[in-house]
C-alpha cells in the first residue's frame, strides 16, 4: 500500500557500522517552576542518552512524569536542553502526545497546510494524504471540521501529519492511545514498512504488550536512560 509514504526510499548503505541517524548523549533538563517568591527547579533529565539507527523501531518507556515527552521535545528541537549533545542525519517528523490541530479546519485542509509548510509538491502531498487517509481509515472524515471529530480520529490526523513528509526519523509520543484495535494493528503494519525501508522510529509506549514489536526498549528512570 504505502508507496507514497515510503517514497524516496533511502535504503541503508552503511550496514551495522553506519552511525546513528539520531544520537543524544548526556542530556539534562530542569524546569523552573513557581512564581517569583517560591521559585524552584525540577530536574527531569539528568543524563539521558538515546541512539536510533536505520531500520530500527525503538520503544521509550517510563512512569508518568519520568520525562519521556520532555526528551522527545528535546530530540525534535522544540525544547532547549540544559546540557548534552545531539546529532541527526536525515529529516525528522514528530507526533506530539497532545494533538496540535486547528479546530475549524478539516483534515484535508490540515494536509494542505502542512504540505505547504513541508514544501511538498502538490501531487506528492495529495498522494501521501490519500494513502494516509486510507491506511488509517478516516477518508470519510476528510471534510469534517476537527471540532466535530472523535478523539481517535484526531489521533489519526495527528499521526498522519507526522507521516506526510515521509521523514527518515519518526518520533511518536503515545501515538495510538486513542486507536481502536484495527487501527492499532494497521499502525504497526505501517511502522514495520518504515523499518523495512530503512527508516527509524522512536515510540513512547506504556503497554508491556507492545514489547515484542520493538527492536530495543529504552527505560527512563530518575532522569537517566537504561537499556531494557
Ligand atoms: N513546561 C513545563 N514546566 C514545568 N514542568 C514541566 C513542564 N513540562 C513538563 N513538566 C514536568 O516535567 C516532568 C516530566 O514531564 P513529561 O511530560 O516529560 O513526562 P512524561 O514521561 O511524558 O509523562 P506522561 O507519561 O504522563 O506523558 C513532570 O513532572 C512534569 O510535571
Ligand atoms: Mg508524555
């Protein structure tokens, strides 16, 4: 199905000794909290590290509040880190935990807008859009305003927008929390296809049942990452 999603496939060329597509080491991050008088700092990440290689599906797990979304946002570059290093080779896409959507726009209008922002040719955007709508099974909602959509359909659109530009590296923060079973299975098919095409995917997950689907799992605990 998704040859538009997999277009411009970059097959791994370097074998196992090729460097990571995404590498982070020694990442630290504290948030400042409270008002002027009761200012304090919350240390969320102390020494977090992660590597994503071509063709890998990696799970990021940890308790609520352990810093998974914080690390994701640092990896994507939307949040500044206090310390540590980041390297990236290839384009990156991100599906935030909370969908960032425009209530008055339809899914089709979102794809149009994001296609423009990604600088995609119209025909490429349309092909990617139609395959995403079909694969995630929300074609019938393409012309409804987001404010009318169910939580699950919003989650599909949120994921679809991250897929639209077919990024080399995909970071997904609990992407399937609102999915029904069929969509959940299709999500994993889609992820497996990306892996085969040499893409890398990092997924925040809470479900122990998903463990077998990952090549590796990274645990986040007390601000540090531990291989699991
Ligand atoms: N902008 C912010 N300002 C202050 N504190 C924040 C901010 N964002 C997150 N935090 C705090 O940082 C900690 C880590 O939050 P984060 O959202 O990264 O956790 P998480 O592992 O993604 O949790 P969950 O499983 O619930 O999604 C939490 O204690 C949270 O309250
Ligand atoms: Mg989170």
